[in-house]
């Protein structure tokens, strides 16, 4: 699988960590928050349900041009993500990807303990929610009896590639995620079939070209068809049921189905964090973007306040002010001195440019 972390570290699922700031959401605003916090010597761990940083920009619109980022007349979602990842590299953030923030508790010492769905725990005095419109959750195929196979032989993400070694897999979808996993799992799988409703793909052209080359070599089976059902018992898949106008209904034998139909946004477990909510958005002050719960901040599209604009550049501004407020809680005995990166040799040393 292509490395989207640019050298940044991944956390290990199920482990316990301590840090200065937990950031829920690794989209552009969450990534820039790492930079602003890093300038103040605050260490960050980021949690995101996606398998890569970048949030909606990188997952849904990696090649879509963005025109309103200061000093960048045109930049794609993936390019913006890559630049932000390069910018925060000096601060060595830890990423906990492919897992959703599941529960939050306030400890007796005032710190927060966040648990993810994979059993990872992170403890910190500051929680920053930068989750866009909420947690991304997969769009599921509309198939009767789907739930019985979920988590056993039907998957919406790849957490461990070895899980699919020597298996007969079917991948459904026509975007970057579907094509990416066709290319990366084909060498491991016993057989690989790609199903898409039309012979036109939304993925990067080079990925489509590689997929078609594998089809021509007989290493991947391509079915232009509609996914209609599943066959199997007790959560174990034996085949997927497809349908075309010419063939009617037919089965493709397989052990595993990976469905990549895109993502939808829901507030998810964040709704249970004990915060005041306004139409699934989190009200904040405009001095430091703190929520109704001291020590919990919200930046980016997930927050609301008078005059709020849902723009990436506004989220960057919110991240800068949030970092100032977070410092006073995380370092109560230290004096906060405001410095400029253009003139401070101390900050330039942190950035590795002095």
C-alpha cells in the first residue's frame, strides 16, 4: 500500500499512549493544528477513521482543484495534504488511522482518556476535535442480509493485508480506494475480481491503466455488473450475486468482499462526548475555540459560532488561536511568549531551517 504518512509514525492498535494534545480528525485543519501546536512544543496524536491523512480532501476529492488557499492559486486535495504533512514533519505526530474515536472520559487529574474502537487509549490534557462534518462512515451496498457478513467476510476497509492472503476476493467500487486495493491485494490473493456498475472509473488514470493491464494478463477479473446479493452461511461468504441485462443474475465464488462505495459523514461517537450541540455542530467561543467542556476545543467545519464560514482557510485561523488556548491548559506554569517564524531562531530550529 502506498505510504501516505511521509515518514510520520503510526500508532499500534490496542496500545496505551500519553501526549499533550489528542486531535480527532486528520483532515487539513487537524494537520495544520499539529504545526501550530508544535511551535509551542505540544506533542500531538491524531485519530482518524480513514486509512490515510487528509480527510475529505484526500479521500473523496484527491484530484479536485482548490482555489482559495492563500498563496496557492490552485492546489488539489491530495497536494494540499502532502504539503501539510511535509510541514508538520519536524514535530513527529503519531497517527492512529483506520479507527474511530469511541469513548471519552475525564480522569481524576483532569486529563482526558480517549478510547478507539480498536482498543487504543490516548491520555492528554487537551482534546481537539477537527472532525469536519463528523466521522466518515462507509456507504454500504443495499443488499439484503448484509449485516450477517459484516466484520467476518464483508469489509469496508483493509486493516491488515495478510487477512486476504490466499483468499478469493471481490472488490466492489470504481474510485481510488477500490483500484488501490485491487493493485495491492492482487499479489497476495488467490484470485481477485473487481466489480463496477460501468466501464468507467473515478480513480487516478495510472491506477486504472495498471488494473486493465492485470485484467489483460488474466491476473484480475473485471465484471461490469451490479452487485445484488450474497451467498453463504454463518457470516462466511461463498459467492456474490451479480446482475447484468445480458447475463441476468449470476454468482462469482469468493471468500471475501471489500466494498468501496465512498463515505458519508455522521457525528458518530462525538455526540456522546458530553458537549453542547447545535444541529450536530459544536458551539465554541471565538477567542480560543473552546467548547462547553474546558480543555476540549473544536476547529474546522464541525464547530459553529456567529459568522462561521466553512472554509479551510478559516479552519487554519481557528487552529492558530486554539493552540494558544491549549498551551495555557497543558503548560499552566509556563509563560507563553508569542514569536514569529520569520524572526525567531528558536522556532526556526524547531522547523529545521535555522
